[in-house]
């Protein structure tokens, strides 16, 4: 299934099946083995049935309501070839990749379809598009990879007559590299794999690898404060951002002049995480590192969640985290073993029983380095700090198996949807002292709201990002889908989880606010915080054309 890694944005521009189903062929048993389906049926009560996606032709798509004068003005800026108002082009940019987005493409609810999709070719054209939209009071939705799982790219009109998706796929250049300062300037539409390919030619890497890596873009990473799987080693995306350029209705704004500055608050961080609500990010200057030449991924098992958390906290506080540090709770470990299946997994389970591990929690550690010596020294430091937690080593096969399968989730999601499963994830973060309570509270909320006669949810959790003061928690939910009203089924569960998160952690560690988390923002940053953001928006976007309904609701 690796071919999608090579799919370029240009190739898939109008191919909605790729965008919707992640794979060109959609879900299939080839990516959800039959033993996994059986396990899921036993565990959750999943009835045996298939519920394939409905054909696009069956979806309702309203006519474009883009005013003629706005259409003409956009064509003047971009040329007609880059202003799309056809049904399929607009449907192809109707929403992101949340479970509810995917449901809408399966005939449950109507996707918010834009009135047009425009594709500017450089930052100046983006600025002129923003100016045209502001002049004609048309909403703008910046669209990178379209992988938002919180409604960030929903084509909401707000109080505007029409809304246009600004697809950034043509902003695909590495603008410059400064190998001395280790800086690279990327246009916003460059995808994760393309960024790494372009940097590798200079012996450099960004090291930002979220699970959506194959499709998400540099601009999207910046706009959402994304966090990659190797964030323990390379940092979160906002740590990598040295400068930004953003096209706002008030003009072009460039930020970032030195590695550190005391010239007032860091305004770059106001743009990072702005989710298109302040304008369209057109270029990002990022800190890059030497390309690793050697890597080692290993699996360990710890007995019980508390022991695992203590182990990861110790690594973080002694500052010897591996670049990838990921701890699964017993439920997620069970899912991982069940999905792997086969005699090797049976052997592992037996081996763990012999070692008297009662509640296996899988810990994946991965180091990347530029020399054997560096890798050995870092690995030694990590393992020395881990020793007190009595890890059972599963060796490199377990680590490599995780590394090879780490982008499989999105593909399996489509296969699971075809089987009638409700499959969704949510994430949060908290300080170490509250992490255990937070996990229990969210787990109880999800299990409680999704349990029904004959229907038992699987709720799995892992830590994928650890800090000296705390960590993120990432939950995956699998439960038979309510055939009649799947949207309400998930909305109820999500609301229960968000209520549980409220007093203990953040409403989002890396998925961003979008539409889904906007109602919870004030509780986290205060009404004063919301007022501050609203006044920044009023300054940069006085008519409110930028991404209506996102971030501030
Ligand atoms: C299967 C899956 C796995 C994921 N795993 C991770 C993960 O490991 N880590 C993580 O951080 N996230 C993850 N995500 C969430 C998502 O991929 C990230 O939020 C990502 O950063 C979005 O990038 P994108 O280019 O797809 O942005 P989009 O989805 O296109 O947009 C996201 C938001 O940013 C805005 N935006 C996009 N580009 C720009 C721009 N140039 N200027 C201004 N605003 C812009 C959009 O309007 C929208 O509000 C995952 C999503 C999926 C579907």
C-alpha cells in the first residue's frame, strides 16, 4: 500500500476517491485482515455486514453561488484555468478527514461544499485572491492537504454570500536553503514527503512526521501547531518555525528576523495556530537538521499503565527521550497484538506471560542519528534511565513493525468504515500529575456514552508526545456504528469526552480548534483570551472573510 506515499498533489487534484478514501481503491480486506475483523466482531458485537461508500453522483451538491463579478475578478488574477466552479471540483474540497466528514461522503448529512476552488500559483497571487475575496465579501478557506479532523476546512459561509476554497497545491517550491544557519524557506503547499525529498538533496531533514505526513502540507502544519511522531527528538512544528509570511486582507505580513528576539511578544506564534482565520500562510521558514544516516527502532513492554507512564516521565525529566517515544495502554497494546495476529504474536503473548507481565503496555522507542557512536550513546542513556521500570525487550522487529505500519491507520479507517464501524480518534494533553486521572475520565466518558445492548466500544489510548512537565494522550475508538444516526452517536461521545477533558487538560494537543473545538476554547483561554484573538482578527481581517466559523466559532 506504499504507493500513496508517492502520490503528488498535482496528480490527485481532482481525484476525490484519493482524498476521501486515502487509497485509490478505497477500503478492502487486503488492509483489514479477516482475523482482525473477527476479533473486532467478537470484542464489540459488530454485525457482519458491509456498508460501502455511496457513489459521488448520489451526493447532493448545490449550485455555485459565487457572484459573477467575484468570479470574473478571480479569473483576472489567476486565469480561468485556476478558478474551478464545477460540481466535482467543489465536492472534492468539501471538508476534511474527520469521521463525520467521511460519513458525509457516505450519505449521512450533507458536506459543506464551496462555491469555487481557486489555485493560486505563488504568494503574490494568494494575496490578490485574498484582496478580491475581501472586496467582494466572499469567504476564504485555505486548504493544504485537507487532512483536518476538526472541521478546519469545512466550507462554511458564515454571513458571507459565497465561500471559496484556496487550494495551495501550486505553492510547491523550496524557495531557499541556508545551510550555514540551517534554515529552509518553503512555500505553504509543499507536502511532508516532498519537503523531505527537497531537503534530502541538501543533506538536511525537517523531521516532522505526523501520521497525516503523506498528504499534509507545510502551511497546514504551521496553521494547526502540528506535532509529529518524532516530536520528542525534533520538536513540535511551532518549535521549527523561524519565520512566516501570511497574506491577509490588510496586506502581506512577514515575520521572523533572528533566532531569538526580545522585540515584544513573539508575533510568529500568533500566526502559527491561526487556522486560516487571520489570512493565508504562503511561506514558512523552518529550522532544519542534518539528515540522519542511521536509525534504530525497538519495542519494549512494561507491566501496567502506571509503570509505563513513570518510565516515560523519567525519560522526559532526565532529558533522554528517544526521538520517537510512544507508550500504548493495555487496551491499545491488545488491539495492536490482535491486529497483527499470527503465530509470532501468539509467541510474544506467551513470552510475556512467562515473564509475568500481567498488563502489557507496548513502548516503542526510536533513535535517529548521523553516526553509530551518536546513536549508541543516546540509546545507552535512554535505556539506562529506563532500567528501573523493568522493561521487557521485544527487540527491533517490534519497533520496525511499528515504523513500517505507522501510516496504515488512515487506510484501515476506510476499511473499518466499510465494515460498519464507527472509528475516530481524539487527543489531549495534561501535566504528569493529572495524566492518570485524565485518561480514566476520558476513557470512562467514551465507554459510557458508546456502550449499548450488543455494542461494546474498544477505547485505546497512547502517549505519543512527552515533555518534562507532561504528555499528550491520544484515544482511538472502535464501536459498531449506529446504523440510523451515526452522527449523533459520535457527537454524544465526543461531547462527553470534551467535558471530561475540560478541567484536566487541553481541548487539543495537535489537531487544532477548527469548528469542533471552538465551543471549548473560552473555557481554556478565558473570555479575555478569546477577545484578544477576536481583536487580532478584526485588525487583520476587518470584514471576517478568512475561514468563517473556525477557531473563534
Ligand atoms: C489520519 C490522520 C492522522 C493525523 N495525524 C496527525 C498527527 O500525527 N499530528 C498532527 O499534528 N496532526 C495530525 N492530523 C491532523 C492534520 O493532519 C493536521 O492538522 C495537519 O497539520 C493539517 O495539515 P493540512 O495541510 O492537511 O491542513 P488542512 O487540513 O488543509 O488545513 C488545516 C487547517 O489549517 C488551515 N490551513 C491550511 N493551510 C493553510 C495555510 N497555508 N494558511 C493558513 N491556513 C491554512 C485550514 O484552513 C484549516 O483550518 C491527522 C489527520 C488525519 C486525517
